[in-house]
C-alpha cells in the first residue's frame, strides 16, 4: 500500500490547486498502438494550427506565477506542459511515440493544456508527496542516471519517502528512477490543475486518462482527487 499526499503548505500557498490521480495496475505498456499514435499526431497538428499565446494565456500564466512564487524562473525552467506546447506549436513538429503511457500523457497535456505526468509506482516506494524541498533530497535527471542533483530549499518537489525526487520544480523535469518504460506494470498518473474553478476540468481529464489506460494498456484503474479537504489517500 502506498500513501499519496500533498503537504498542507502547498494548499495554503495554492488553495485552488487540485491533483487528479489515476492508479493503473496489471498494465501492458509494450508495443505501439496505431490508433493512439494517430490521436497524438492529430492533437499535435491541431495545436499547431490553433496556437495559443504562451506568454498571456491564463491557463499557462497561472503556472508561471506559481513557479515564480517559490523562486523558480519559468522562462529558464518552464513547466513541462508549457515546453511541450511551445514545441508542438512550431509548424511540422511531431512528437515521437516512446511508449503507450507516455503517448497518453503527451496527448492529454497537449489537449487539456494541463500538466499530466506519471511514475512507475513499483519503483517509487510507499510514500509519494508533493511538498517544498529541504535541499538535501536527491534528484537523478531523466536520461542521466549518472548525474546527481539536489533541489533548492523551498522548491516545490514531488518526492518519495526516502528523499528521491521524482520531479523538480513541481512539474519541470522528471527523474530517472521512477521513469515509465515498456516493462512498467503499475503507475500513478497526476493531472494537475491550478486556477479558479479548475476542479471540473481536472476530473474530466483524469477520467479520460483512466479510460485511455484501460483501452490501450488493458489496465485496471482507480481514480482519486486530492484537494484541501482531502490532501492524502492510500492505494
């Protein structure tokens, strides 16, 4: 059993924050789905035809403001979904199909303009928490297993109970330790919403993610929502 929690300080600082969760078990992440690949290509093309202004759109700016509030420069360290949107709004861009779960994350990040990420739950341990960093935690960047970093004190991080950082600067860069591969069988996906009246949108994207994991990965799924009134759950 794992405990998933958001530290109360996060909700104090960001009272509109909501985190949708999808826990998926007995998952098959092998192979390529032509249907899912076509869906990803299509949403990339649509975003390229109908770009948004990443500097002024309130759905992006709310995250930039949040990053600034804990001392991170969103121009230098942009939220991952903002980086992805900037990338796909360039003409002719394609997003590679890494594996089915990553394709589902990318599809929903682009379609919803929300941060959507996930971790291999079998590799994450028994406690997963969104909280501010002490500075002693360890971060191994995705794709660089030989590198070791430490978050800045006060930085918002997603971290295991043993102090291994799964994501730095809230949703800037994922860690290598809990990355999702074709062999991953159990995951926890996060759908993050920030801003006024964001909860219905978070729930809608959460449920779409769950349905896609069922369809494309034959996963057994459960869904949850973390909020000020329910800052933690056990799964």
